[in-house]
C-alpha cells in the first residue's frame, strides 16, 4: 500500500522509499526511512497536503510525494 492511500488515523510502517535523486534524499532526511512508524493525522480540505505523525513530530507532505512511499498497515 502507498502512503497516500492510508486512511486517517491508521498506523503503518514504512517498507520502502521510492523516488529518485533529490526527492528520495529529501524524504529520507525528513525521517521517512524504512521500518519507521507513520500515521496520517489530518488531510487538508482539498485533499492535499497530508499531515503525518513521524517519530513524535508532525510533518506535512504532498500527496505526490507520499505516492513514493510504500507502507505496511499495522494490525
């Protein structure tokens, strides 16, 4: 499943970070690395950006960038 399709409030674990070049480096620098827990907190009224909870801090991420992150839903 991709991060942009994760429902609000659902927790998941990042399994892979895609993208190329500067985009991939930027995602990794923001703490979006494999085996990290992530949860969708809010979605903007028009659906973009997403507010995530990662490592105890809030992070806003565009849906376009969230499509590059593979996650696995936690039971």
